[in-house]
């Protein structure tokens, strides 16, 4: 299926690693010009180089997304370079384990900036261009907003906020023809996930205990599977889909665990 993303300018925050990297690569395979927004020059350059080597078109802007001014500057830089923005993927974030017992005010607020505030800022600053292009926004979220996880209050709250913003923006932006959806991730094996698994005494046993609870095929979701849904939601093939929270998780969140 041709998703008609050829030469579309699409920003992907945190697009150099993990799920974001998967999204960047799938979008580039569809012909989009992917602009990665993230703080690591080295990681950004490596992913852009890999995309170009594969025949795609990609670029990057360095920005510390917890810094409001750098969010604004990143969008401004993209507009100066490409004169438009056709899509935004808010993806960057980290499950940083700021809990109710083990956290404090400063850590909680810092986590909200890492995981939620920049979603608003990037959308706010990109909005003038998205109005012109009738572009689309996709927010990446986590099952923790619905299921909880334990010892990660700030991350769970941030994902609840991401879901709420998705619905709120879908309503607010109807008049501009801008669609807003979210892709919700449950268990996707990324470098960060691998680092978390390694904190257990028996990582292989822990990983097996998780995958056994994933109803469809008893396996982790891949970054590419997340990315394929993102590409669809950015494309005009999903032209009447907005305000949706779409769970790409092999049924992990909602199907009976007794399965």
C-alpha cells in the first residue's frame, strides 16, 4: 500500500534509538523526510547515516526536550530548513521509576518534563505549520496509564496526560483538519527495556515470564510493528481516524491474562 508519505516532512522526537529509531526508519522507507529531534549528536548522526545508507532521506536537530526554549528552537530550525511540517511524532521519554514512596516533588516534576511537557511544547510550536499542511500528530504512549506498574508514578501520570492530550487535541484541531492519535505500547524490546531486564537476578527467566503473558504469539512487540501503525496514522489512508488510542501490544493490555 502506498501511504502517500513521499517527501513529507515529519518530526520524530527521540528518533535516534529504540521505538523512535524504528519509526524513523519505517517512515523513511515510505519516502518521508524524517527529522529526528533529540539531545545526542552522536546517536542522531548514527541513525541518520543508517537511513541514508539504506536509501532514505533523514536529518536531525539537536535539542534537550526538557528545555522549553530548545523545543521552540528545534521547530524553528526545521521550518527554516524545509519551509513546512507535515507530521509530528511525539515519542521521546523514559520510564524513570519516580514512585510515590521513593520519589519527591523535584523528581516528579522533572519526570513530567522528560515525558509529557515536551509533547505539548512540540505540538504547540509545530501547530502553525500543521495548520497549513493539514498534517497529523501521533503521540506514543504506554500501557502504564491504564494498568499501572508500581514505583513509577510520574511516568504513569505522564502517559495518562499523553492520552488525555491526544483526545483534547483531536477535538481542538478538528476545525483545521488535523488528526491526532496515539499508539500505546505495552511490551516492546528496546535497548532501554533490555537494560531494565538486566537489573533482575535472572534476566532470562524474568523476560520469559513476561512474554508468556502476551496473548498473541507469546512474544514482544517489535519497534517496526509500532512504527507501521504510526506510519498509517500519519498517512491519508487513515483520513477519518482521529482521537484514537490504538494499542499495538499483541493483546497484552486488554485480553484475559488467563489466556
